[in-house]
């Protein structure tokens, strides 16, 4: 019987079932019928494909969102779901997706347009509507104004619809809008079509087929038909390269990515979290934030920045009054520093050698509007004028040298080079450690007292400008939106990148940055600076409005920023009274360590640090030994809490001792010493003994005696414990000696057994050798006998063959003899019958004689050959 190898038995996959309900408006091709899906697309203008895997959790979560969108748009859009996981389906064989779900949209024959945004119904519906109507049709001046006022980059094309079916270039422009959605799923570029010639002339579009890129701060552009071919790809590429992004949306997809890291590495970033509904018609909070971003980036504050938009606003406003406009224009020209600030920050030396304060001044170049032939423009800061302003300022340095107050002192200096220019210097006192400045922040920034002087004389305040951060209070009637931060991004080295995040989706990021969990509005703003490793949080007690953001940006941008660094803090730990080690957090660090009137021993540790955990029992003993009235033993988890830079450490564990009344002279426990109780006590006593140079009082002596008595009792307890340990060691030594003697006896017995076994082993080895020799001999004899038997078998086989041949020869000879006898008989009968033929008889006899002779010769030959064979 032959045994065959068992075959592998595999269970076939179960047949797929419906992923969507049969009553759902989504067509569910749960067997992956991709060919049927392509067939359905031919009869529909807009098609959404939802490729899913039935086991995928994200596909299951997005199923309800897709059904919600389909219930709203199923009369205009065909929704098709395809199972791309079943191995027998065409979708699995033709498509190779790296993640699920995947959403593709088709607009007629254009596509696929992949959607990569959040799997939320409102965002998906917004994107589908963008694909449905990629172009907005502008037919009036008011619609044009609304389009240009939007914060997103806008592209306008002018086409005269008097040709059939479409004007030349319209389909190309339409396709470029779809291309932009394909390249940028966020859809930050809005495409519009102007169908009215009068409306097109408002933005200087006169020829049909012209394309206009609107920009708020920089000059708007017209597509260069003479340089680039008018194709959909070129238009989309041109728009993406030249668009103006004032504020950018960030939408992390939830997986591992470098999106936030790449953006934050570009520089300080202002992250603003707002609840956002893409389908809402108006977004007042977003519009307010956009205005702040526009003013912040408007470095060229001139009417040429967006002339068409201002012109449209003036003409479209029903309450437009030329006199009011002239008044505002005149006022804005009077304070031309608000348009062209060219400033330089100057830090004066300390007024006294023991002082910790500086006078910080901001020196600005201003243009007066006296008698002059033409309007003065200062598009850039002139190095010679700045140098001259600094020279003039240092000549008048005594004016601000001894100013030590919270007021802002301003003074004007005439230019030596131009009668139409003067220099304004505004100074304030700033504490070196920022403590007094921060404590008086509200007084300085809310109700400043501005004093002006010019060479020691009172100056008319109408012709002087205070410090740039306090311009609002001095010029309350200057109704220019966001004047304080206008162009601030170009006048500071701490330029901010502005980002928006939807707090409905990404509130977890805000909580990690310091947002309160109880913030039901979900509005939050924070500045993150990776280079400086700091971040600041906007006060959550204030509403997130434009003025609050402006002050937040200004306070970050100034040289001596009053913003307080936000430190990550672990949740408060409530210990029972029996715990002798104090757990320190970020908020309790200054009260427990810096401001404490006790000597503090602080351990820096981390949860993952195994060696840190091994020190806990030592610190518990130390805390119980030290008097609690004079010493505090504490620890802080550095992975859960941030500390000021002067108290940070890069090594764990780290032990710092903060002596009483000299907390700034903290001492680090030496790293080359073993961390044990005696070394810690010596370390503490050595540095705490220098805590004061005053003579010790009676109470001090009593405390010192109590401390020494505590040390003595502890040492006595240690000695008693050591004695008991020595006694235990002696007992263990005796037991070990007894065990060693028993082991030696056992070893002697084993040695004897070893010798006996060795002898037996040698005998067995000799016997084995003899058996091996015998075995070899017998094996050789068997081989020889086998060869002889093989020879006998071969000879027997040959004899059998010869015997067979002999039998054949005998049979043939018997046949010949029989034929010879028959021939004799026939001859005798012929002789009797033919007596007349006498002549033939002798011949016949002779012939027979010859034949006998031949046959006898043949027989003899065969006999001889047979004998030879035998």
C-alpha cells in the first residue's frame, strides 16, 4: 500500500453581504462589480464612488456620513458604494488601495477627483457641491464685491455668452476649476465667471477670455496669455503658484503624519480653533479673524493694494458720503506713521549699577504734512534716515535716562536732512526679569499715561504719535480697521504664520495645548514657537474676537513680550496626611520650592525611570528623619510638568537642594556619589549649615540639638540593625561550614565512583575494539561469499541457456532423421514401379549417396560442436 501526502484543506471565504441598507439611496455593489459601476457612471453627470472594506472600522464609521449626504443630494448625484476587498470582485483585482475608505468623484468624463478631507457629512457635502458647481457666476457688482471680499484666493474669468454653445476658452476655464479641486482637496481657490461686460470692467477685464487672480495685499494679476498657453493645467498651476494665502486651514487626517511638524518648523505659529460649519452661509467669527490676518500681512498699507475692492465698496455703499471719506483720508494722511512705520528698538543702559530695569525705546521715522509739493511716500526704511535718527536720539538720551515709571514718554526730534521729516521716540521702563512689567501689564496696556516733549518743551499731541502698541488710546477717532497691527508681519523678526483648525474635529489638539475641557464654545488660540520651545495661550476668559487677537499678536511681537509662557501641568495630586514626600507640579513649584521658607530637597524623576523608583524608600526615610518645620522633601515628574529654563535638567534622576533664604543658589547632588541615606544627610547638613550668617538664637540651638539628637538616634538604630545583621551572618556562616563538610564527603565518594567507572569504561572499550575487529573480518568473509555466489549464479544462467540450445539442436536432428527415412521408403517404391528407367536409377542412387555423405558430415559436425560446447 502506498501512502500519499495529505492535501491542504482551506475554507473558502464567505460570500459578501450588503454593506448599506437596501433602503439606502446609495447603490451598494457589495461583490465589487466595478464594470457595472463604470456602466452606471455613463448615464450620470455627477457620481460619487465610495470604495470600502467591510471589516474596516473607518469605513463603518463613514457609512452613516455617506448615507446622510446621499439623502440630501441623491436627486442630483449618483452615490455608488463598491466593496474593494472581496478577492473575487473586479474592484479588488483592478484597484490597489493602501487605505479605506476612498472617495472618488466624477464630473461627466472628468475624474477621478479624490476627496481626502474629514469623513464628516458636512465636509463631504461641501466638497460634492464644489464639484457640482465649480464655478460661481457673477452677474452684478454686489456679487463681485462678495466674491472679492472672501478670504480664500479667487480667480475670475470674463466670457461673453453670445456664442453657441459656449464662448471660446470657457470649457478650458471650467476644467481648470476641476483641476484645482483635484490638486487641493481643501478647495481654497474659488473660481468665478463674469457674464456682464460692465461688471468685468470694474476689475479692468475688457477682453472675453481674460482671467483675473484677486489678491488682497499684493497686486492682483491677469493671466499672461502671451507667455503661457491657455490650458486647464497651466491656469491651475499659475493660480496655485501665485495665490495669496493669509490664513491656512489645517486638517490632520488622524493617522501618523508630519503635517503639524512641517508647518511649525516654518516659524512661530498662531493656531486658532473655532467651531466651523462648511455649509453655513455666513461665518462672522471667521470674517473677523480674516480681517486681522489681512491687516497683519498688509505690509504695503496703500490704496494700491486693492483699489478695485475699495472702489466697489464706495460705489456699492448706500450711505457713502464724500465729505466723510475726505475727512478720514485727511486724518490718515496726518498720521502717516500708521501707513509707513520705519522703526528701530533701542535699549538704554541701566540707570544705576544695582538696578534691574532698562528703558526700552522705539524710534520711528515720521513724515509731516507741512508745505510740500507732492505727497510723500516711504515704501522702505532708509538706512541713512535710521542712522540719523539714532544719532539725534543719543544726543537727547538724557531726556529718557532717568525715567523709571509705568508711563510712556514720547518725544520728537527734527530731521537734519529733510524739513518734512521728524523722529518720534517713545520709551517705557521694563524690569529685567519682567516681573514688575507683567504685574503692571493691565495698567500699561489699558490706561497708559502718555507724555510728550520736544527738547524739554510741551508738544502739541495732535502732531505726535505714541509707542506703536499704544496708538489706539492716543488716536481714538482714527477709524481704520486693525491699524495697530497693520503690516506688523514685516516689522518684526517674530513673524507669525496663521492657521485655523475646526474645533469640532480637532479639539483634542487644543486640550493638549492648554485649552480648558469646560470650554463649551470651543474657541481657543495659542502661539507655538518650536525654535524657542515655548508656547503661549490666549486668556480663555476673554472671547475670541478681533481686538483680542490683535493684542495677543502685538504682545508676542514686541521685543520684551509681556506674555507668560504656558507650562504643561499634571493634574493636582491629593495625598493623605501620612505621605511625607510632597508631589510638586508646575503650578505649585514656586510656592512649594522657590517661595518656601524651608530648606527643600527636590527629586526630578519620570515614570519610566526605574532607578528613580528605587530611590523612593531612601527619600521616605530621609523625610521621616528631617524635622518637617525646617525641611521639605519633594519630587516632580518632569515628563508631566514644564519648569522654567533655569530649573530644568537633562539627566534623571537629579537631586537639587534649595537652601533657606538662598533659593537662587540651589545645589546639585554630586553625580559621582552614591545616592544613599548617609550621603544625602551629609549633603544636606553641609549646605544647610551655611544658610545664615546671623548668630544662632536659643530656639535655633534647640532645633539644632533636636536635629543632632535625631541624627544620633538614627545612627544608633542603624548600629543595632548592623549588629543583628552580623549575628545572623555568623549563624549563616556556621550552617554554611556544615554544608561544606557534607559536600566534601559527598565529593570523596563521587571520586571513588568515578575511578571505578573509569576502569569499567576501559574494559568495555577493549571489548568494543575486539568486537569491531571480529565484525570487520566477518563482514569481509560475507563479501567474498557474496561474490562467489554471484559467480555461481552467472554460470548457472549460462548453463541454462546452453541446455536450451542443445534441446533445440536435438529436436532439429530428429526431424532430419525422420525425413531421411521417409525418403528411403519413397525411393524403394519408385524402384519397384519404374523398372524401365534404368538410366535414372544409378543417378538417383548416386545422388542419395551424396546426400548421405553430406548429412553424415553435418551430423558429425554437430556432434563435434556439441562436444566442444560441453
